[in-house]
C-alpha cells in the first residue's frame, strides 16, 4: 500500500498524464461522473454501453491515449488489466468499492426499475429470494454484472493476486476508495492533482435505488452464500485502510485534515443551497405562468378579452 501512496504523492516527470475511472456499477459512479464533467469538460471521454463483461485490452487503451487528446476516461469497460505501461504517459487509475451486500441489493433493485431492459430481464422476472436461489443453485443461470465480485471486476484479465499487489501494479498509480468515504476521496484528489481536480464539491447525491420488496433475514442469509462476498469484504476493508493512509500522508496534521473537511462540506452546502434556490425559482416562474394562463382564460370566457 505504501509504495502506491508514495507514487501518487511524488512528482511525475512524464510528458502526459491521463486518468481512468474504473467504474464498478452502483458505487457512486454517476455522482463521480458529474464531478469529472465539471473538472474535465470536453477533455472527458466516456465509453458507457449496456453493462456487460467485455472490457478494453491494453492495446485498445494505448491506442486511445495515443490517438486522442482526452485527459480523463470513464467506463464500466476499463479494468486494471486494461492499463498499459507507457514510458511517456503517467496513468492514474481509480475505483470506488462498496459494502458487497449493499451493492448487491442496490444493483438488484436498480436493474428491476430501469426502462432500458425488457420485462424478461432476470431481476425483473424473479423476486429477490428466487433470484438469489437461482444464483446460488443454478450454474447455468444468466450472469449479470451484479453477480461478479468487485475484486474480479477491477482485475479484468489479470490473475487473482493479493490486494496489496493489486494496488501496486507498475503501469502508474491506482487509487482504491470506499464509496462510504466519498468526500474524503474527493479531498484527496483535489490535494493530489489540483491542476486537474480543481473542485470536487457537489450539490446532491443521486441515483439511489428504491426497494419494491422487503429484504428478509432469509435473503440476507442467502446473500452471504454468494461466493464473492467474503473476497469483496476484504477488498472493501482494504479500501478504508488505503484512504486512511493516504489522508495521513497528505495531511500529517489532524487539524489540517479537519479544516479541509469543513471547507469541502461548506462548498457542498453552498452548491446544495444554490440548487434549492434555482428549483424554487423555476417552480415560482411555472406557477406564475399558469396563473397568467388561467387569468386569460377567465377574461376570454367573460367576453372581455381585448385584442
């Protein structure tokens, strides 16, 4: 872990720097997408297709870097195994990981609700209990992004290895952040790369999956039987250790860290207030317009409308 943190905090002397967001589904990726758009604008390139198990090869990613002027890339189709080692390019990759039980439930309920899939989509066909039983007992059951471990998702074509080794690959720098510490992750990015991540504050967290069924104790017991839960818990726990160590390196003084957190929260609160004011103003204008229409209709009905 320390080697990777040292790499991220030392000066780089390569001619180009690019960022890759390895976007695991249901890990605050769309909130992060908004922040990437804010900071990179037209220099951000997304490659979002319907989520599958396909991912970019190293050759494809190197071609992107060589042929395009984008600074930041984000997709469900990037993996650590997609990252090439280039002499002239400093590659910074990052992922957010989440408590595996909460992530599983979030994706299940999200995929039940989206309009882009047909009614035959497996999560729409089966209740949660039935779906879990199929996943556990039927090896031929349709595989979905929700039934693969986050650790496997991050690796891609790489062989299984200790998590410590996974975050210390030699292509560049890899940051592994817990979704539950999203604000701390944004503070780290602003501190590490101030020229690119100028403002990572946000107004509102979104894309929360609504539950249309009760999750029972039996369901939780079944989720624990899924083969990747234990491995993902290890990954998730490691991400907390990683960000704690990174914050300790970036903010040796706990006072400085608390000040950074307060300042970041203040910026988020201001954006939240601005969004609320804009919404109220829009609603007020809408009401005023409707009132004018109603008044005009009343005048016409009375026969006193003047042309």
